[in-house]
């Protein structure tokens, strides 16, 4: 029996609603990776001294309170010494992982995303107040990071832990 126009319209609306519902739920991997990319760019804006109106808002939106407070002192010391970063870091690999055994930290909440990232800093330099390179002090060009993202009260994945890790993600 062929569909009547009214039934066809309801069927089409049902398909559109289903597709919209699926599209609005983001994939945790892509959401985690994009949020970490945005967070890293905002952190680089501070280190480069190219802060925009969106920089602080992005860091507040994508950082847990602990992460937001943790790097402040090292960044302030860095800036008071007249140093700044040139260039931006880029994520070249990002994967979801289990929390490493013996990490010494409390296990993340059940809805947390734990990931490793390979951060490429080949286009980055650290320079002093007169623009001379401090590359001897900051010579890591690609390095692995362990990242934990948890959902805040509004449902956004925020960076709640970010640290160095001995991962093979940057190999190859």
C-alpha cells in the first residue's frame, strides 16, 4: 500500500529527527580531540602573548579548575622573565587509551575520556625579551602527552589532567 502524503511527511520528519538526534551527539574521540586542540591553541596564545578576547574564555570553558590554576605560576614566571613563544604547537596523533597502571592518580570518573596525544612543536621556539632563541632549554620537537577529559556540569568535555607520558604515540 503506497504512503499517503501525510504519512510520507511524518516518515520524512521522523528520519530528519533521527538524523538530527544522532548528529547532535558528538563522538567522544572527535570531541575530546577538538577540545584539546582548542585548549592547546589558547594556551599557545598566552605563551605567544597574542591573547584575544576569546583566549581566556576558551581556557575557562575547556579547563577544570585544577588545570586552570596549575600552569599559572610557570607561565607568569616565564612572561616576567620576558620570554615568549613563537609559532603554534599542533596535534599530529590523538588516541583514546586506558589510564596507565601505577599512575598514582585516582581513577577518572566513569564518563571521562583518557587519551594520548603527540604534540608537534617543530614550528615553535622560545625566545627571550630581545628575541634570541632559548632553544637549548626547550628542544623537544615532538612529545607525548597524557590527557584526561571529564564532563563539566554543562556536559562539555574539559581538560582535567594534562601531563608528559612515556608513550610511543609519536613514533613512526
